[in-house]
C-alpha cells in the first residue's frame, strides 16, 4: 500500500490531504498557492510514497466541466505522463466547501478559524479523499 493524495484545486489556492501509508487515516496536509502546486506535487510524488492521486472535479449542475474543471483535467493529463507509476483519479466535488464548513462546525472549530479559506480548502481535500476511499 501507499499514500493517497487528494487535491481540491482552486484558482488561487489548492487544498491537499493524504492518507498514511496503510491508508487507515486521512489527514489535512496543507494549502498551497495554485501557482506552486506542481512543485509541491513533484516533491510529494517522488519522496512520500504516494501511489494514487485523486482530484476533486468541479462540474456545473448540468454535468459539464467548470473552468476550473477543465484545468483539473489538463493538469491530471500532464501528471499522468510525468508520473506513470502513480494512479490518477477524479471524483465529483460538488458542495465540498459547504460540507467542509459544516464539518468544521460539527468538530467545534472556532468561527475565526472556519473563516480562514486555507482551512476550508484543506478540509475540502479531506472530504474528497474520504469520498474516494468510500467509493472503492
């Protein structure tokens, strides 16, 4: 087994979460500026035992890709070429930001911390990863 990394891709920031190597726990990793994402992924995919990467794929209510969704598909394709030993996946990310905020309330996270967008992005990545694991 190896780690599974999830990505909540955004126009400005991207939230990351991952499992431990036994895929027992899911942990928020960090939020990075999207312009730095490829460098961050390079480090994670080479040195951290990541075997699978799952992208949250944003779509419109009619099922068509959003502008961000198109960028996700393009990045996924580029990474598949560079890292052929890693499995890349997508999963619908509908309402993950809203659910992330609700989860943070449920967990007792203070309002001030819930308003920090980086925290919401990391929690969204956690939810994407949980949904992916649950679907397997």
